[in-house]
């Protein structure tokens, strides 16, 4: 495999980065995060001008027919910018409909999601979402359809979602987890916004009381697990972008901040700290590329996904913590951006399983 990005990829990254710097400045990001955590104007412009939601969706389903590499680039740039929009959760919902829905469901649901007119939310951020014994939502069959009862937490950007993709286990001896689509405005659906440690990514609790649902039954259990693996890979790409931003801020500060008449970057301890960040970032970048490329053939995604999620989470937490140490007291102030990256690092680390949980999953899948 060639772990280098193509010139087209580099041009796309530069274009997207320029868009985010112009449309989603740090000041605007803070204003949106302090409001409801969703910058609607940036989201609408993004979906209209850059169209990032359908990059790896096949053309026959309304997408661009690209690969997960292009989508990973998008997540990396958004991780660098911390733009408060529901990109992640909508992309995960699209992946679930794409993999698990039938032709009619894809045609009915994907158009609004891919255009950004509808915001989707995958209500599955825990480590065992496809395990029936860990299910928090039950599905029941009735004469007029399927209804769901239970609750999901946390749901990323759940308070602004138009529809939810919810894993639920059916009653009966042969219970299996099936993803269901639930409209936000359906009877029996209650969404409660919760306090979030990451102010740029709000979360909510989804409560379901006999809520009508549309089961996605066209996919196999392996396809359901693939949806979660794709989410792990894309979150790893997002964390890579955040770690790179932490390194850039640290190097810039180490070059300009002076102590004892010389830049602090000339001190050996600071050099070593920055070098360790760079080494971990380089390794994570290769892992993200490998995982994104594995998604194209599907042969090694089940191994690469938990591996890269664990590695990227550890790298991001290391880089955010080291950046705070190098910056010193200023990094602990509300006005500085580093605490926002640290918040994102710690919260994303826990999504779809902690690093320890993902390494255990990797060992199980590898037969160790």
C-alpha cells in the first residue's frame, strides 16, 4: 500500500481547510459552541458548497462514488478546526442506512441526509452496540408496525437531529440487534440535551416510549459491525487532525515564547516533548490511511478499525496534554483554544469504546 496522499487529496484538503478558516473562524466556533453547539449557517454552506456527506457513498445511491479516504480527510480537517456541526453523527447515520437499508429505504432517507437538509444521528456510541445482552432499547412488533422502548445516551448532536438510527433488540429467544430509523418528531420520542465536557460537540439522551420505528433489515450482522468500524476509523481521522493542531500550536508557541533570553523551543525538554508528539502523529497518520484504505476492500477493516481508534485516541490525549504543559499557565485559561482540544480528545476517546476496550476487541477479532 502507498500511504501517501495524492495531489488531488492534498488539493481537496487545502480547499476544505481554507473554507473552514474563512467560514468557521475560532471566534465563530466559540460563539456557536456557547449557544446550542450547532452552527447552522456554516452547516448549510458546507453542505451546499463542499458536499462532504456523500464522498464515499456510491453514485447509484446519490453520492460521489469516492472512498473512505476522502471522507477521512474531511474528518481530519474538522478535527483540526473543531467546527460545531453534526458532521460525525450524520455521516454515521448515512453509513447505517447505506449498509443496512433496502433500496426503498435508501431512496427515501439518503437524499435528505446527503444534502444536509436533514440531520441524522446514530444513537450508538458505546462499545457493545451490536451485543444483544448490552442493548438498552427493545423492539416490539405490532399489527401496525414496530415500536421501540428504552433510552440511548450519549447521542451526538441529538438535540438538533431530524431522525435517529437506533440499535434495538427484538423480543424473543433468538434476539438480535437490528438498527431502526426513528423520526425525531414521532410520538413517544423525547430528546433531552445533556451537559457535555466537550462544548463543541453537544450530546443528548434519546428516550423512547413505544415510538414507531422503521427497521433496517437488509443488512447482515457483519454489516452492522462494519457501520461501527467505519465510525471508529473516521473518529480516528478526526483525532489525528486535532493532534496535528495541538502540535502546530505548541511549535509556534515554543518558537515565540522566550525565557532566559532565548525561545523555549531551544530547551531540550521542550524539543523532546514536540518530537514525541510528532512521532506519535506520524504513526497515527499511517494507521488512519491504512484503515481508510482497508474499508475499500473490507478484508482488514475489522482489524484496522479498533487498532486505529485506540492509537489515535492515545495520540490525541498525549498531544493535547503535552501542549498544555509546554504552554504553561496560559493553556489553562478559557481564552486559549487548547482546553477545547483537550476536551475533544477526552470525550472522543470514550466513544465506541475506550482504548483498552478497542484493544481487547482487536485481540478477540485476531483470535488472540
